[in-house]
C-alpha cells in the first residue's frame, strides 16, 4: 500500500458520499488522517467511522461554522495539511430566464462561496507552516458551460478562476493549489438533475461512459501529494476526453 500521505491531516468537504468519499478513502489508504466535513451528519459520521477519522456537520456557506469545524478538526487530528474543497450541488436544470432566483443564488453560495470560505479558513495555518495542498473540485461545466445549468456552470467557472488567482497569491510559498474539472460521474448528485440533462452529459463524453469516483480520486490524490511541486493554479481535466483545452 502506498503511504505517501502518512502523517498528513486532510479535510475533505462533502466527504460523506460520492466523489468526496472516494477521495477521502484514497487519501486514507495513503496514510492520511481524515476530517470529513458534510451537512449530512449521519453519512459524515459513517464515513469518519469507516476511515477512523473525524466528522464535522456543517454548511460550508457558514463562515463561523467553517472556522469552528477547522478548530475542532485540528484539535482532534493535528494541523491541516490538505484541503479538498469538494462539497457542491448542481441545483435544478432550467433555462436561465426560468431559473428560480433563490436556487441560482444557493448554487453559487455553496459551490463558489463555500470554496472561498474553506480556503480562507485553512490558509493562515498553511502559510504559518509553509506547507499545504489545496484541491478544488470544479467541473467541465465551468470550462464549457452546460445549457440549463447556468448557475452551476458560472459557479464552477468561478472555482477555476479562484484557484488560478490563489495559485499566484501562494506562488512564493510551498503551498500548491490546483483544481479538477471532472465530467459526469454517477453519484447521488444525479438526483438533482433531469434525465435529459444526464443523457446529454454522457453524450458529450468521447470515452462513451461516465467517470468512476475512483478515477477522480486518483487525480485528486496526485494534486494533494508532494509530487505536485511545479504546478499551481492549474486545472486538471478528468473528463473522458470531453475537454479540448
Ligand atoms: N458527480 C459528477 O458528475 C460531478 C462532475 C463534476 C464535478 N462534480 C463536483 O464534485 C463534487 C462532489 O459531487 P458528488 O457527485 O460527489 O455529489 P454528491 O451529491 O454525491 O455529494 C456531495 C456531498 O456534499 C455535501 N454538501 C452539499 N452541500 C453542502 C454544504 N452546503 N455544506 C456541506 N456539505 C455539503 C452533501 O451532503 C454530499 O454529501 C461537487 O462539487 C460536484 O459539483 C461532480
């Protein structure tokens, strides 16, 4: 078993299921201590129990809750070395002019502001220790723009730009921040989308299938590792060939 994360403490937001859980499992297999942050308390507790980690129940859009979760996680597991900012929602699918305003705002709040708040919380400690890896989870939608998903596409484009901006801010430190842009992976997230949207997403993937959570986790683990030293503010494609840049 590869132990590249031995002694490392990793926070995975939205780590209770789906891609976050797969990423948490991959980091734990490498020896990391895991803090699972999720709004679903029961699922977070189950994931933390499986990984012998620490669970925090929170909404990543709540700045005070994020700060408190970090303090408790670090008290339990030690200083945060790795943040995987993964928690996200797609929101419903509507044409832009039909999109409910509050639903649009909520998607941006969770998918973009939540990433900002989690990065904001861990950065002072990472800077003080001059070490750390941040992995943000965007989406191919943030590069290409998916129809009937304007909120999600805009929020994920924001995550890509946040990552690029932060990478430059941290360039004189030993902290690296990189982003993943996955195409569709069959998780509970699909329940938020229309069947037509899901079929359209699959049709756009040249490999002709959905990704697997473990395939996303492998790229996330690479970005969380010491192997990523000369790359920061970058966006890694995990899209089965869909991305063209
Ligand atoms: N599944 C895909 O096809 C796909 C493709 C590209 C990108 N992504 C991104 O990957 C990430 C994970 O997606 P997934 O497919 O695993 O989704 P999922 O719905 O299976 O899991 C998301 C987890 O995040 C948690 N969460 C949601 N909002 C939260 C909040 N405000 N505060 C705390 N926790 C919250 C949920 O409780 C859930 O456990 C998301 O950012 C998503 O946009 C997913």
